[in-house]
C-alpha cells in the first residue's frame, strides 16, 4: 500500500514538472488584442525634408516666405534677418503633411469648416513638387483642424499638434539674444540718463566708480546687479526691424559697454507699460522684461 502511494506521488510530480517545462519552453501567451482603434493616417504631402526649397506661410499673426539658400535658409525679401537652427526642424513640419480623416468629399459650403476665411494658408515647394493648403477652424473637440488642399474639394482633419507649426510667427525662428558678452572681457560700463551718468571701470582686483563720485564698488553687488545681467540679455520678442523712428520707444537710457576690442551701446526705455532695448547699429528693436534691464536704473549707491 505504501509502495502504491509513493508511485502515485511520483506520478503527480512527473506531471507537474512536465507541465512546467511545457509552459516554460513551448507556451506562448496570446498577443495583445489588436482591435483597438488606431489613429488613421492619410498622406497629403510627403517628401524628404532635404528636397524642400521654399515654404510660404500666411496666418492670422504673421506672413513670410522661407527659401533655401545653399545649405541654409533665408527670409525672402529680408536678407538682413538671421535665422536660428530652429528653422531646420521647422521645415520637417512641411515636408510631411498627414491627415487623420476625410470629413467631407463634396462640401456644399466650406465656410462651415472655416475654409473660406482660413486661419492659415501654407504652400510647400520641393524639387518638382508644389502644393498649397488652407487650414480652417478647429473641430468641435478642439483636437483637429479642418484642412483642404487648394483646388480640391475634399475636407480633412489634421491633428492640432501637427498643425500648430503653421501658426508660428517668423520671430520664433529668430534669435532673441541681445547681448552675449564674456564678463572677463569687459573693461568699463557707462550708464547715461539725461544729464547724469554712472561710470564704472575695471581696476586691479575689482571695479571702481569714477562718476558721479570716486569710490570702490563692492564686487559682489556689482557682479550680481550690473555686470552679469548686462552681459547676458535675452529679449521676449522682436517688435520692429530697421526702425525709422526710435522716439516711440521712450529710450532714455544709454548704456555703453567697453570691451577689449571696442564698445557696444544699448538704448533702453519704456513706453505704454512695456520695456524696449535697441543695440546701436543693429537691425532690431526688442521688447524685454524689466528684470532683464533693471541694471540700467541702478545708482552708484546700489553697487557700493
């Protein structure tokens, strides 16, 4: 009886071990359910980004044309504008344009999709290919824009996140750096405001105030309040290129920075509750936050 019981136990162990081996080596769990609805993709335009040679953008905030110039890009009719590397990424938004769904193949009235008065219009030119699109209103969910190709009736939806590039302003592709000076290169700073002036020059081991009175500046105060913020100014926006009239910006501060190889003069002021800065001889007038130009309103006592 004991022998039979032992044989039964051994048999059960063999079955268990055999099942374990099977599940470890042979059994494949069912794959994840694939009937979940997937985002549809309808290709409206698709070329290699390197082939794009021109894009035209017109939206409610701006209008501009970018043309390929050698290995880089420039703004048509505005060669003085310098673009940042962001333009290369921006071009990819135009090299491949995809829709999510066909909404209406024969619309009776495109106005209901915002396409008779579009929020944006874009045109893309590649080598041997050119297409134009109108971007209308958002759909009721707020997640898709209605889009139609010029000369065709079909109305599509395009994911909002993909279409947002068509609403960018040109300034988003431009540098907002006003000054980028190595503090070690600075030899002197003068801030003029009307008939008064603050003049500070580098001396052995520190900085000396020369005007309005002779005194030593406290290095920590001088560096934190004046030198460091002056040498690294980033603007919020570009408000005008090639200004014909600077008086409207309320410039009442003139800041001159002397470095080893010359000088840089900045005009700073405010008008209508906003602050502006214009580097003498440059292309653009910038808008800035007060914190960026607070140094221009310092007195000698603030750094002593």
